[in-house]
C-alpha cells in the first residue's frame, strides 16, 4: 500500500499537470486517487495549478477524514460513488472548455476517431443536477457504466482509470475528442465510425497490442 504522503504528492502533481494542460481553471475541478481503503482527494477551494500535497485530504471510503487539515472537495460523494461502483484507482473531474461545451449541447459524444474506443465508445452525457448533490453523483455513475469517461450536462466531465496516470490520460483524451468534434462540426456534419468499423479497430488493436511498447524481434 502506498503511504499517505506519497499518495497526496501524486494527486497534487496530477492536479498541476492538468491545470498546465488547461483542463483545470482556478479552483474548478477536482481529482482523487484510491489506494486500498483510503482515498486522497483535492480539497475544496484549492487553486489546482498550485496544488501542494498538504492541500490533498485523505479520507476513508466512507468519507471520514484520516489525514489533512482541509475540507475535501464538494464532489466527494461523486468520487466515493465511482469507487464503490467500479475498480477505478483514480477519478478526474474537470470543467475543461471543449468537454464542457460539448456537455452543454450533446446527448452523447459520438465516435469520430478510433482513439475514443480507449474510453469505451460513445461518451454519455449525464443529465444535469446541482453540483455536490447525491443526484449528480448517481447520474454520473450511471453514465460511466462500461466507460472510462462521461460528460456532465452543463457542467463538465469525469474520467476514471486503473491508475492515476491513466485517469489523467483519459481526461486529456476526452478533451481532445471534444475539441475534435467541435472543429469537425464547424466544417460540416461529422462522419461517425460505424459499429462494424469500431469492432474492426478493437480486433486490430488486440492483434497489434496497440499502445503497448514492444521490443523488436531478435
């Protein structure tokens, strides 16, 4: 099990990375990482571009504070609910500009590019609910079923992963895909990949071990 200090440092580092990429603006957004029965989550009101380990609070899976002087994010129920439902090791919630714009317009983000299959396919948009409420947490959890990311209507996005690094990469990918949709829509009606085309991509990715470093054969 990772010690609390290392986990808090990893979350703070990830927060700064996402802010540098433009996915976190000011205090908007939050992220967490789970290790066993402990969750390290950014505190409420923290400027994430400057997030430090002491601004990350460690809680139990039931939400009881274990380590830290600051109150956890107002979206703590969302993070803990995702951990209860899935095997995710990390959760990233952003108000990234393109993802949020898509969440204000679309019912789902369709598959225009094969890399979206890394998120599980079309990205669902959870119906709107007030931030920090159990209703929002439940709707996002439903939208995440079988997916690595979801959009939140008129709010933002959520990405999960089997590691903190993977969750961050999924959040970055989702923002790129939302930007791609925006740009394609400005040029005309985007072409979507069919179910058959998506299945062929999955088959080929498995065959080639796509996305995995491989040594040249001897």
